[in-house]
C-alpha cells in the first residue's frame, strides 16, 4: 500500500537547475531544458535566440519531451528515480518567474511603450495622473471580472 505519491515540484530558475542537475539553464548557451532556445553567444545561432519572439523562429519547433530529455541529457535528474517524475512535472514558480523575475522588468518597459504610443492618454496630462488613472481602471476591471 502506498502512503504518498509524487505529483509535481515547483521551482524558481535556480532551484530547477540545482534540484534536477539540468545541463541546459539560464546561464548556458542552451538555456532551456524544454526546447533548443539559445543565449546570445559567439557560437549560438541567431535564429534560435530565446529573446526573438517572432513566430517564424525555428526554436518554436524544438520542444523537448520527457523521452527526448532522458535520451539526450548528460546527467539525468536524481528525481527520475521517483515514480511519476517527468520533465513536465518540474513546474515554474509563478511568483519567482513573474512577480520577482521577468514581469517586474517587462512591465516597466511595457508601460513606457504605452506612454510613447499615447495609449495611456494625452501627453499633455501629467504622467502621475495618467498612471494613477490607469491603475484605478485596472483595479476596477479586476474587481468587476473577479
């Protein structure tokens, strides 16, 4: 009789590498254990760069499933011994990935783009008033849509 079962694990980027001994991670040329996306280096292929989001990029066709991961990794995760563990059960931690990671950087850039494009109101209105109006509307929309 089993008394417990493995379902999944949730990690920030550093813990994913440390807990699973992934050879592909954010500080390497091959930066993703789930695809063939590459970091920008002298040896990398520009059409595989992770930050090029155009839909025709070939990296979008390079999904690595659990079977491929197990067959191609130089060091299999120790977690692979646990019944139920697969590459797909190594989940990204939303708080670290979004709120403490990319989103905090991307949102500032996005707001600046919206300001440059005039999407947050007339540029003659003071910036603090435009951002306050946007914030109030955003909160009202969230509340209305639960």
